[in-house]
C-alpha cells in the first residue's frame, strides 16, 4: 500500500491557504474546508 500526501512551502501564506493551493495544483481537487486531524506529522526516509 502507498499513501501519498500533497506538500509545499508556505510562501508567506497561512497554512490553510497553502493546503488549498497545493492540493489543487497537485491533484486537481479544489478544497473548500480544511480540518486539522493530526497534531504532529513525522517524515521518514525509508
């Protein structure tokens, strides 16, 4: 199984605007509402 997530730099935007922009750029989906569901995200180089 592969789980992938959109990612990008904040570029002086707030986090919510960055999430919306990167999701649309990378997937084509337009996000209208952002909800926080994790406190911390750990990145592992496997």
